[in-house]
C-alpha cells in the first residue's frame, strides 16, 4: 500500500485508488485497468462482462429486503489525462503514479493524479466489496476513452446497462449536484509542409513558452489562464520582424487541456540576432506583466542552439500559420444569460505539432447550446480555411439538458439536506460529461452527477481533497439507501 494513503478513510476507497494508480491507463490504453476491474468483480463473486470497446459492467444483488428497489447504476471512466512537468522522466505507458500526501490534499509527483476519474472507479469497487451496505440492485459502469472523445460511452449497446437511474461520479465540487453539461466538437487544421533551406549566415534559436498552469479546457477556461500556443505565436511574429524563419512549432498535448508549454525553432540572420533576442526579452516582460496574477510562473525564453544546417517553412506557409494562430479565438465566447456564473460557449486552441510532412493545429469547442457549437465551430473553420488549412471537423458529442423535476435529483437533494443541513447547489457544468451520451443511448435515464473536491484536473497540479472524499462517499452510500 502506498504510504501516501496510510490511515486515510474510507479505507476501502483509498485501497482501490492506490491499486488503480499502479496501472497505466491513459486514454485508449485502458486494457489493463479494465482487466483489473473484471478480476476484482469476479473475485468478489459478482457478475461482470466487457463489451468490444472495453467498457465494463458489473452487477451486485440488492441487500436483503431491498430486492424490489429500482436498480441504480454507478458510473465513472477508467481513463485519465496524462500530463507531466516537462523536466520529469515518466512513461505513462508503463510507469505507476507516485502518490504524494500534501496536508489535506493528495496529488501525484509531477504528473496528473488521475482522480479524474479514478475516484469514481475506486468508490464503485469499494461498494462492490462491502457486504454491510444497504441498497437495491446495483450496476457499476466503467467506460473507456472519456477524455479523448467519449468513445466508450458512444459505443454502449442496448441492454449493456439495464438500470434507469444513473449516478455519474465525475464531478469536482462537493456541495454541488450537476444536472446538465455542455456538448462539444473538435475542429482541426492541417497544412502540407513546404520547405526552403535555412538561409546562409543564420543562427538557430529555440523559443520556448513555459511555466503556465494549463488545466481543463472547460472547467478552467474562464480563469483567464495563458495559452502557450497563442503566446508563442505572438513571440514568433516579433521574431519575424528580425527575419526569423520558422523550422518547427510544437505545443500542447491534449485537445481538452489548455496548453501549458510550447516551443519553436527558428533561424535568424546572424546580424539581426541581438535585435531579435532583445525583442523577445522585452516580450517576456510584457507577457508576464499581462498575466502576473494568474500565471506567475510564465516565462518566454530564447536560446541559441547548435545545429548543422536545416530546413525552414516557406514564407507563405509561415505567414499563414502565424496569422491563423493570431486570428483563432480562444477562451470564453459567451456566458449564460440564465445562469450568471455558467460559461455557455467557449473554444480552446489546444495542440500544434510539426511532423515530417505536415503541421497540424487542433482546437475544441464547447457549448450547452447546440446551435452555438455550430456557430463557434464555423468561425474556427473559417479562420483555418482562410489560412489555407485542410480542415477536419469531428462528429462531436451531445450536451445533457437539465431536468429540474428529475426524481433522482429530488432524492439526492433530500439526502444532502439530511446529511449536511443545507441546500446543495444544483448546477450545470461547462464540460462534456458522459451523461449526455448515456442519456442518448438509454432514453429515459434519470441522472445526477456529483463528486468530491478536485482541483486543476488535466494538469500536473491536479489534486484531491482528502476529507471531501469521505464526505462524498458517505453521501453516495446515503443516496443508495434513500432510493425507494
């Protein structure tokens, strides 16, 4: 058992969380995690099976006297976002997470923690094991690939889940019950690379943007955090005034994370190197001043590197690419008119990558209003196409329309009042919960989402509040007892 979780309560939950943390489970690499869940279920004598996508469902009979209670499904996803500090050597395909206790918080050492959504998996497994609980018939749904397209939920087939009440355990505010979420889509551009030889008499310069906080492109999009790709684009336009020629540009890792780091290699005429370096040093000061409150770690650096010869993008391609990065919107597009604190529509400039034959730029759009996803998506398409990109638009995923008359919402709210002596916050979230797709797959599903306190998910700063886990678990068990 990891020393970081010794003495933590509920013991069963933390036992399974520690076990899951040993298993690499980045999106599309959940096979070992799925096999582990199946093994645990079978060791506990429970019915369990897996579909062709890798989703797992397990079933636990009702406790004595509760056999006629409606069946409830507890749902979470097996995969996690794999982000780490740039200086950390960690292989997400084979290395376990290194859990660290930090006062009232649990985090990982330099990587994402995977509490999104490992805490749901651990809680479900704890309930599967504990024979002392009072509940009706239970199903436990563990989906795959939530973070990079919700493809596990999209693949759910009729009959795989039979319950018509679902508790989604993938939220991050202890006092909130979520009853709605945004839908979204990805819009990506691609340019075929056109090369020139690096100009004679030029010096290679590496320009980096780092130290940003990043975070979830939905939940943190309204925090005003810096976007490394957008900032690097500004730096490259400045360097271009000194004749810099772009050789590569890379930044961001995940379409659903605000990019924290970005780097470019440029070739600058030797005679203009000092001017370019001075301009970039001044830009570093400007950028840090702009974002001083929210991004105290931001740094823009320019370092001469030794390399032999090389190739650079042709000027028209370089101009188009930097114009597109400048022209693409990023951040909150519209706040909800009905719910003042809720982001209604947003877009994220997420990932840029230079390959051998092409350079690609990935963006994602979110909204709780389907027509607004279309509108902001069309805007992004227009900017990309005006910049000469070949554009691909994903199928997207649906939102989850709030139902304030939901029976399970009323049950959960009543349970919360009884336990806490106060009213829960009933909310919608600017993120793509699987509830939207599950509701589409299983019409009539009555759903609510809740969870313990998580912060800075999708970034190496991700952490979970230890005390909130116990309260969350108590609340979950009480809801199961209160369902009639």
